[in-house]
């Protein structure tokens, strides 16, 4: 097992054969170090979610390879946790029960896992809401549950598919700062799908810009901004330089 590379995608393509042939990905190459935060940015329909699903093991690539810590991805696994735009909580479970769900499915009912769940509940700002039900929470709070549930799995890679896309602007900023704080503490390898340039720059170590379908990585930009970060960085000169680079790349390949 190669512990120097968190994941590597080599020359990956994805073709859907239905009523018509659709080439979603066309020769994607992507690599990340352990503990890094990668953002994948691109227009709707460019294959961002297809790429994430290939890493998660929900879909296989047509050609090429997808490896996580040196092991080829052949299906879903507990070391790759996913947070979607919809937290997909079970409405008849409390917040604590939803967070513990994946652990219980694995047969882990230890006192230690309950202690870890309580720690995460506090860490993501849900203390006092443990016994509430999803319908009693706002959209942002439900996403906090999804993040806590994913982190409880202690994944090697955390895959996030536009998790804040449905939130209002103020809540989105709050969730971005929460994610920055939690990532600083846990340093899980993260792949974050988004179509928001500012969000990608604020969160990531590297921003990968995808072309329109068939999706390819057109440019990878190192985000040379110091950590820890806050949303105040959005107004800085260096932030705007990186934003311009990404904007020019997107416009050139629109």
C-alpha cells in the first residue's frame, strides 16, 4: 500500500451507453497527498459528480484506473465517506442515532464510538440537539449531522459533493468556516466538488478546474494562502489573483 499518495486517478474515462452515447469523463488524471484538501471546480454537467462517484466506488470508470492508498477502487468502502448536497438523514432517527448509524451497521456498539459521536456532536455545534429529529433542524444543521456522521467513520478520504450548494449565502459561509475548523483538527484527505470559485479557493490546497463534457482537468492551481483560514480571506489581494486565474481558465474553455 502506497501511503505517500492518498488517491490517484489515471487516464480515467466514463462512457454511458443508453438511448445515446454520453462521454462524461475523457482522460482524467488526478493525484493527491494524504491530508490534503482538493477542490474540483467546473460547470454543470462536466462530470464532477461522476468523478466523485468513481472515487467513492459507486460507479466504475470505462477505461483507466482509480486507486485509494494504492488499492484499486472496486466498490464502496468504509474508508471512503461521502457527504452529499442532501444530508439524507432518517427522519425517524434522532440526530445522535443518525450520526451513529454507519457505526451500528458495521456492528460497532462500543462505548468508545458513543464517546466519539458525542465529541463530534459538540465539535460541529450540535450540542443540545442530540435528541432532536431532522425535521426540527435547519438545512445547515442537517448538513452538520452529515459531516459528523461521515467523520465518525474515520475515513481515509472524505468525498463531498456540493454539500453547501442548497444553503443560503449566510449559512453557506458559516458551514465553510466550520469545515475549515474541523479539517484543521482531523486533517482527513478531502475531495470537495463545487461550482463556486470563491468556495474552492477558500477551502482547498489545490483547485482542479474541469472542462465541459467530456470532463478533463484543464488546470490545477495551488492555493498559496496561509492556514488556518477564515472567510475574511475572500477580500484579500492574493485571493483575487487566484480567482482571476481560475476565471480566465473557465472562460477560455467555456
